C-alpha cells in the first residue's frame, strides 16, 4: 500500500487560504478519483475539493472550521501499490520512511500549534495565519487583536475585520489614554466595554432574533470597511435609453432563437462603461496606501443578488477586448452560475470597477458603496417612460422617452468631482448615441 498526500489546491488569484466547511468522507472510507472529499469556503465562494487519487482515507490533518493554507497537506490516502513495489522494501528503506514520517508528523504538529488559538487572560481565540501575518505587518499587539470584534464563525476575526480595524485605527484612543485605561479594574473595563459596544434595542414585543449567516457577516464587514476607507461622493446623470430600448425590442427574439439566451440591458451598459474607461483611464484604478494602481485591463464587476438575499460580484474580464455578443455571453454565464451557487474563486477576483443594476427592483436610482480596493461603482436605475423636452431644429417639443438615471459613487481621495462627473456623463453619451445598425 502507498500513502498519498492530498494538497489544498490554488483556488484563484490572491486566494491564499480556505476554511473547511465539512468533510464528505470519514477515516476508513473509500474515496474515488475526482470524488469530492471536502467542502471549503473562501472569502465569498464555497467550493468542493476533489480527490486526486483513489484510495482509503487514513488521516485528516484539519477539522471542520479549521483554516488551511494553499499548498498544505490536508489529508492522507492509502492507495493500492504493485506487488513488486511491496516486495522491494528493505529494513533500511523502512527505517528511512519511518524517519520521514516522524519528521512530517513533527512539522504537522508544529503547524497545528502555530494555527492554534493564542492564549489570553479571558480564554482562547483562534487567529488564522493570514490574520496573524497582517497583524504582524501592521504592528498590532495581541491585546489589540483580542479587542477586534470578529464577524466570522464563533466570533473569529476575518481578513475583512482586521483590514477594517487597521483602516480606522487612527480613530482609536492615544497611547496615553490606553495606559490610563490599564490602571482600571477588570470589572470597570468590562462595564465600559459593554456600555460602549452594546446597542440598546427597544422591546417592541414579538421580536425574533436571527443571527447573520457567514456571507452576510462578510458583506457587513466589507461594506463598513469601505465606508471607513474611502471618501464617498456620488454624481448623477439621466440618460435617454429610447434608441436602445427600440433596438433591443427589434432583435431580442432572433437573438434568443439563435443564441439560446436573452440579451438584457446589462451588457449594453457594461460595453458603454468599457468605452468610457478608455476615455478616462484614471477611473479604472485601485488605491494602496498612497500608491495608485492604474489598470490596463477593464475588468467590470457585476453586482448580483442571490436567491437567499445576499450579494456577490462576479467579474467580466478584459471588457475592452470583447464585443457586445462576448459581453452578453459572459454576463449570462456568470449570472446563471451565481444563482446556482457554482461560481469559481477566479470568477470574483480582479475587478477594477463595478456596476449594479438597481433598476431590476424598480428603483429609480441608488448611491452604491465602493467595492474596495476599487475607486468607483455605477448604479443603473429603472428605465421609465416620461415626458421629456427635446430640442429640434424647428423648435422644442415634448415627447415620451425611455429615461434612466445613472449614479456613480467614487472615491474622492483620488477621483475629483470633474473626473467622476465627466465619466458618468460619457457613459450616458455612449448609451444615447448607440448605433441602431449594431448587429448581434
């Protein structure tokens, strides 16, 4: 029999760790090739890890809710080996294998201790290696870590929690205040903590208390961090969508028959955004401290509501290189897989600017929160018929037009009002000047 290590695979760009949700196999059970052995969760996407070999599961190095780094061994399979290989063993080889096993067990034991909880005066608390690395890089003490409110399972501090804490650290008490605080009794500090953190909710009778699920906690932490990080400002324009509405009505039946899928307004708006980014490339950037990263590729995130009410943002990559059909197919594919819960980690990575369609819910306009570390997000309202004054060569007239509000929230640290306003106006111009002869 041969022992095979199962390694946590790379799950996408910038994904360095995963949390084990559940094991689908127990020790002693047979595992088929490509059969799911464990289900994992990254920041937003749940995935299944298939077995790379066929055999019997003999060891599990992590439990449910443990965090595993990419490239780590998480389980051992015992597989069938040829008789020749079994007969070729020798005492020296067996001794070497035993030594290797002892070394490996020692490494695993050390890693387990490293990933275990950090002792505090009030008990124990688990910190993932990623969180500890960020804490070390930012110079955070153990006491500071212990005081961060975790939104993860059982109060665990997530990546978003610690990033949010670092972003708002300047608002924390000065060192002198902290030293003064340390002279207070434990009871006094507990009382102050409860008073400052506890929100008083009136008893209205018949109230049901429901804990946020994992994704809602992540969204909550990410949105709070974004508002604390960026200086949000929003600009609005109104776009005449009449030509696009009429064009879409004329081709949607043939498109559905030929391509087997619908063409919506979303890919048309995304195409207009990609064109406008070419005119204003400084809207397609990310901020890291005092550095501005200007992206060459236009990777547009598409905020999508899930059936459970949560939100996810799959990304259409390199929109500047896609035509309308290509963008439409990407949008439909990502939307379908998002609703079915089949997105891959790569599908939500690498976005450089985001759009959200609040008009889907009948909303006139919105002021969306920036998806960090991006600097802009655009919301599209409902397309609604309304009377509009049109300037004609023979005089002004009132006509019924299909109108839509566009709103752009942007980071005022790096995007001034002129740039933000010109960009959203340019998107509206591309929509209003849509070529009616466009073929799909």
